[in-house]
C-alpha cells in the first residue's frame, strides 16, 4: 500500500509576493518614469480591481497599478522600489485568486501580471532530446486555460499536472503547489517545471533550474511568493488524450474510501499495468446531490439525487476517478475501467459514469462558474482552507471534523480530498 498524504481543500488558494513598506503618493508618481516600458496607472477602475480578491474578506487599496510589458519592466519596478530612499511596497497579482489579501498592497504598487488581458507573444512548444519530451515557455501571468488552448493547438500537447480550476495564473499556482487529481501520478504542478525566470526582491532577473541556481528554483516553487516574482516558467508537456471516462462512486465507510484511494494511487508506482489517470474525492451530505457547484458531471435536467441512500445518516464520501483514452484505445476503455473498479469497496449501485472531451473535463469548474455568475453567486466571500493531513491521521480527522463537527451539514460548499504519494 502506498504511503501517502491527503490534501483536503476547503478553498482555491494563491499567494503572491509582497516586498517593501508604504510610500508617499508624491514619490509614487515620481517613480513612474523610472520603471521601464510599463505603464503606471492610478485609474480608479484599475485600483479597485487590484484592491480585492477571490476571498472577498479583505481590501487593500494600492496607490497605483503597474502594467508591465515584460519581465524587464517587473525587474525595473522592484529594483526602483528596493533602491528607493523610502521603502516602497510592491505586490504581484495574477488572477487575484488569493483568499486573504495576499496580492493586495495598501498604499503601494500592484503589478498586474495579466498584461491587461492582452495576449502575450507565446513561444511554440519545443521537443528536447535531453529531457525526452516537450516543453513550453510561458509568461508567469498567463492563465492555465490559455496555456492549454495554445499547446493543444500546436501539436496536440498539454501540461501533465493541473489545478481543478484553470483560470489561475502560472506564477500564482507555481508559487503554491498546483494540486489536482493528477498529482498522485505526476506530482503537483511544481514537480513538472524545468526552468524559471524569477525577479528577486532586489530586482534581479535570475534564470534558475535544478542545475542552475537550484536554491532559488526550489525556493520559488511552492515558496508562497516570498523569494520573488515568477515571470517565466518552462512547463513539461505530454500528448493530450482526446476523451475522458469520468466516474464517481459513493462510500458510507471512510476507512474503505481512503483505503481504495490509497490502492488506486499505489498502482502508479509499478511500471505498466492499468491505472486511473485522475483520483480525487469529496464529502457530501447524505441528503445532497452527487453533483455540486464545482463540476458539470450531470446536466441540470438530469441531476442524480441520493434518494436510494436515505437510510444512511451523516456524511457520504464520493470517489472521483477518470480514465483517458483516444481513438486507438476506445475499444478497450470499458474493460480497463471494469478491471480497475472490480477491487473497490464502494456502495453497490452507486457508480455514475459520463464521457466527455479531455479539454471539457479539465475546464469543468469554469462551466459551473458561469452558472454561478449568472445567479450573482460567484462574487461572494469565500472562507476556505487548504490542509495537508498524513494518512496516519486522516481517520482521526474524519471522526473529529467530517462526522464530528460537520455531521450532515456538508452541502454549503465543496470539501475535496486529494490522495497524494509522498515521493511525488
């Protein structure tokens, strides 16, 4: 059985770097001509956007927003701030998906890494004989959904590891970890990066990798933005499948649920053989729906209610797995899935399956986002939390939190459970 960590998500979380201390408005305006070819904006709309985030609990209004045209502009701004007679606070902002104002900087300058929505000049995917695979160099402020669409359209390639939500910036998720259901096999996103360009707190633009400036490389990856701003990342790619068989199965016994998750992720440690390509799970109330806000598993016209499980009280646990396939493997996907499910201990009659395009599966949360935006339910406060829990304590966590504190009150928001191999 694999030794694993369990990553429990009560949020989508993104920390970005902040350096320096408050400055005076006059000095900020004087700084505008000394920071390269970017644009320093005090437009109220820019300032308002930079003063809020996904969490919706804090608000820090900057004096200005800086729109860089490239990494050199970011370095020039940080260098000017570092060398200023008065300390200047600078914070980088990608998609603003932080929870507690980490990308805000009251009285300072927010660097808008999104480039104001303008499409950056993108590099084509490259095959490296030395690495034995493809990679692509991308701007740190680019969204993962745009990286996916770009690489798919140029060679049918895709990054190997994801977050569940693709409308996050590359630099933002790499400053954390970047975790989804593929992490048990490929590791988180930070384990699938070959090289970075990082602007340090002194305004130095440094290229780093496992072999070159490794301390900065491994410090910046998952470093919560404390060692600098990621302006470029070299991302590992693989051939993208065409289709996904998406499966959910229900459990009432948490021990059996976690044992099956561990069994499934241990299969990836042995060369060859069958395995699922994605393994996650989530907690649901017994009277709830197997569908939830974060996915488009079933259409609104055909929700799957758990009416057959009314005799189960408290919480249920949903195992979520996928099997990738394409035209050449479509004939065998049924056999492979049946074999993988055959040894699992889910509740009889609670397996639900759907097939969809690979890109639609990866972008599933955005489908739900659009629905919630249409109802005015997306721009609301998000009091969420991420936790790593060792496998040795996950049963205690279930007793104390899932069944103890929450009981059957688990329908207000998603509680996701990611099994992970420690060596990844």
